[in-house]
C-alpha cells in the first residue's frame, strides 16, 4: 500500500499549480548560517515567513519542488468558507502565499527574505546548527529550522487507480474533513468512503449534525472495522458517476448508490521524512510531537501546521502554530 501511494501520487494532476515564487529575492548564500530556515510554503510556512520578516530576522524559505507541492493539502484546497476573508480565493493557500511573498519582497524589510523553489531532501544536526541539502544538491546552514511540510490525505483506489475520485475532489463534491466541508452535505444524499472507526464516526457526525437525505458508508472492498447504525456497503467501487458534480457510485456488484456529496475517511500520509531523519519523536500517526511553542524533541527544530501532532488540521491552526514558533525563536535569537 505504501509502495502504491508513492507510485501514484505524481498522478495527482487534477489542478494546475499556480506560479510559485512570484518574487525575486536576494541570492541565498550556501556558506552562511541563517537564523531561521522554513521548509514548506503552505498555510503554516507562509505565516511563519511573514512573521519572521516582520520581526526583522533573516529567513530562508523553501517552497518545495513541484512534486512536493502536489503532495501537500494546501495545494488542493479550493473553496474555503470557514475562514473569514478566504471565500473570495479560488486556490486560497497558494494565492495567499503569492500575495504574502510579493508584499514582503517589495516592503521595507525585504532584505530579510530569501526564497528557493526547491525541496529539502536531507537534514542533519551538527553541534548547535542544522545542515540542509536541497534536491539540487545545494547545502545550507540554519540555527533554527521550522518544518511546515504538511500531510496528504489518503485517496481511495478505484479499480486500482486514484484518478476516478480526483475530478470530484477538485469540484468540491468530495470532501476530506467535516470541519471544512461537513455543512455541504446538508439535505444531500451523502456517502463516506472508509472502513475504519474514523469513517463510522464521520458518518455518524454528519448524519446527526447536517441531516443528509441519506448516508451510506462504502468500505470499497474492505471489511469494516466497526459496527454502525449507518448503512454499510462493502463491495469495491467500480465507477464514480457524475458530470460536473457527483451523482453516484457504481459498485462491482452492479449496485448503484446515489450520492450528491462524498467524504473520504482513509487517514493521512504525513510528510515527515525530514523529522524522521533528525530522529524527532512522532505519535502513532507519524505526526511530530512538540511542546506548546512547536519545538520538537530535537532542540531548535520547530514543527508547525498539519505535521504537528495534536492540532486541528486547519488553516487558522497552521497560522497560530507559525506565530507561536517564530515568536519563541525570536525570543531566543
Ligand atoms: C481538499 C481540502 C480542503 C480543505 N479545506 C479547508 C478549509 O476549508 N478550511 C481550512 O481551514 N482548512 C482546510 N483544509 C486543510 C488545510 O489545507 C491545511 O490545514 C493547511 O494547508 C495546512 O498547512 P501546512 O502549511 O501545514 O501544510 P500545506 O499547506 O499542505 O503546505 C505544505 C508545504 O510543504 C511543502 N513541502 C513538502 N515537503 C517539502 C520538502 N521536503 N521541502 C520543502 N517543502 C516541502 C509543500 O510544497 C507545501 O508548500 C483542507 C485540506 C484539503 C486537502
């Protein structure tokens, strides 16, 4: 399964990646010790770089390369209607990143900002600083590292492929979290795809909270790991049906399940490779355990946003984590 994921993720081509690095910043120097390096430029990384620059601190930001950007939740977020002010954006996380970088690069503190459109693939701690290597083989040094590499949501395989679900995730008729999109199932025929207790809890929550006209759990060929009062169909999904919006699922038994809204509850894939390289303590889901400021078990390694354990996987939580971490670092600097 793990193997399949890494094989199939690059196929996630259902949304264009808007131009990253809309700005030219100073050329980063490889021999220099940066006070702060931020890895990841989604919701958390964007807020962190803004706070650091406003604190008049030099900061080097890695946005991630195309492949890593596609492996992050922030890349796929479309309509956000649970965060004030974000309703107007078509690709909120990406558009905000561009706006923030443009504003910082043209502002009075712009000399603090360094941005590289690449991923960090290797990190190690040497005495009291970090050595980071990007995919182009360039080496950088940092006193503090802030990891904001996020997570990805597991996707259902339909006839062995992720592709059938993606257009519907893209048009908003498939959601991944109740707190973001739960309200969209109000008065609609709804399905939840998943076989674990999380899927059962999600279905129950949606049913009680938003009273969809019907709700069914599709386990997509898996044996359910729960007992539920909600209808469960175990047959593998053969086809997702709909034109611009979702209209239903055909199962391999030939049964047709009408659905206007769907939710995927299959868990997460944390982008925790760098935290693992440093030996940071993780929880059972692979998320990094931190203190209140976001510092991990590795001194001077901070983790913010979705990758941090015990946080809501939300944009505003990522922003709060980012400010907490950068302010804690600022006090030490
Ligand atoms: C479909 C969908 C809908 C959502 N809707 C909402 C909503 O309505 N409201 C809400 O509040 N939240 C919503 N979320 C959740 C929200 O997107 C996340 O909580 C938020 O983006 C987390 O921010 P982050 O910075 O931790 O991660 P992300 O925003 O995912 O950013 C991760 C960043 O890390 C970078 N990266 C990864 N690996 C590397 C590497 N090795 N080197 C350098 N960079 C790297 C990527 O390029 C990316 O820039 C939604 C999520 C999904 C998937």
